[in-house]
């Protein structure tokens, strides 16, 4: 039974992009987003100051000012909530929302 459970889990995981980032949104002086990293079970909710980004994008509310390569955090990232740390030692963790 354990072999079947592992095979099903591996099959599901093969269809999921583990390292990913949400579309950032600007609120006040910060861009907020969440990102996931391969091997971690939960999201990392973070923000980056608009003033630390290139001027030509930080003033445009529709421009996405940065991309994340291979799950790397952008320079100046401030972690708002690391759900992986929150979930440590718990059988399950469910964060409904993170608001600035």
C-alpha cells in the first residue's frame, strides 16, 4: 500500500510547478506577492519596496517590476509570512489570506 501511495503522490507532484510566483500587486510603497519553492510545502508571502526597483517601472501601477528566477528572492525582499515556518511541527496548515 505504501508503494501505491508514493506512486500516486509522485504522479500528482509531476503535474505541479513547485517553484512559482504569484503576480505581484502594488499597495502603497510596496509590491506584494507570494512564492513557492520546490521542496517546501507552503507559500512564502513577501513584499519588496517600490523605491528599491528601477524607477521606470515603480511608478506604473500596471507594470510588473520584477521576475523571480528559479525561486530566488528579489533584492530587498521582506518576508511578511513564511507559511513553512508557521506550519513547522503541525500536521497541516491553512492560511486563508495575507493582507498588507
